[in-house]
C-alpha cells in the first residue's frame, strides 16, 4: 500500500506514474492526474500540509483559505500532469519532445548564446511547472549540460535521475566532486544547471525568501563568482489557455563585484531570489515544493 505521507519519495509512486505515462492515452492520463490531485486535496497527507505552508508564505497572510486550498490542489495537479507528460514524451523522438514545448525565438537565442561563453553559464531552475521537460528542451539546444541534483538521492529520485540520463543529460548529485566538476566545466565555457529554491543543507546560510529567512542554496552564486559565469533563471510553466508548456529564459545575469566576497554573495543572491520570487508569485499553483522551506 502506498503511504501518502511519503508520496514525494516513494519509488512505487514514480513507477506507477511511469507506467501510466507510457501506456495510458493522453485523455485518460489527464483525468487520472486530476483524480489523484483531488484525492490528495481531500485526505491532506503530510506532503499536502507542507506544500500548503510553503504557499501560505508565497501568497501572504491576506490570502483567503479557499484561494490557498485551490492553489495547493493546483500544485498536485501540476505535479501529476507534468510527470505524465514527461513519461509519455520520453518514448518519442527528440524532435517531438521539443515540439511539445513553446520556446520563443528570443528564448532560443539566449539558450544558444550560452554555449562556450568565456566563463560558462549557470541555469537556475525553480521547481515550477514541468521543470524536467523544460530542462530537456534547453539541453537539446546545447552540446552538453551538467545537472546538479540533490545529494544522496532516494530510490524515487534515482529513478528520476536515470530518466534524465536516458534523455541525454549529465546528472551529478550534489557533492564536493560534483561542484569541482562544475567548476571545471564552467571554466571551459560549458553549462551547469542547478535548482535555486529548495533547501538542501542545514549548514547553508539563510537568505530572505518571500520575506522570511530560508536556507536556500547559494552554490550557483558562489560558482558564478569563482568562475565569472553568468546566471540564467529558467522555467517551464503550463498554460491553461493553450494546454501547452512554455519555456522561458531570463536574460543572463552578470555577477556584481565589490571586492568583499560575503557582500558579493548577499547582493547576487538577492538578485537571483528576486527573479525566482517573481516567477513563483506569478504561478504559485505550479510550485512543487514538498519540503519545508521556512523551518528556521
């Protein structure tokens, strides 16, 4: 029996989603995604309550309970639908995967410009919309991308990492060795991708995120300061109007330098977090954050 309290880390859930994505028609898959989201919203397991508390901070104290509950249900609908689409598309030729995502010419141009920049480029993704699908489409426009994922991956995350590898992405769980590899890659002008909105370690310095201190990672800013790389906030959201995903890249961000490294980290983290807050605020019902962000 699947334990809903551990939904986000349960390999049986991921295998079930893989099976549905590979074998169910699109219409049925979307219905099942909505049904699963409704069940989560009805029974409110621990993962639901965590997502709700995270969104409460995003939406602010003035948000009505009904608005909050609808947003949380939307988060789970996004999660199930995104995985269904990802597992459905992974069996198809790369051209069909790319065609499934709206990628405007100006965003494509930014993606193509990142390869072989003198000091490399760092893509920073929030856990928004179908971030795995978006990452695959970006990677398709670049010769190579190193993706830094969570350290010590759970069995469920390892299944997802294997899927990313099968789609041609170089996956390296966070470690000292992975960061050294990223440093070398950036020095060669390559591209590194890392999430910027999920707490990873209790040792990370807290920064204000949606008005409250949170131990969000700062490795992307530290790498950029050490290598001279630019940071590009990247996200892939679902549009109910078109029924399609849209991939966006913010303009490359050069690091501000003052000569004081601690000050440089604080200044540039604020700039990156401002961009992440902007896109999460716009699509709060697509922010799939299932660990407590503000647990200080």
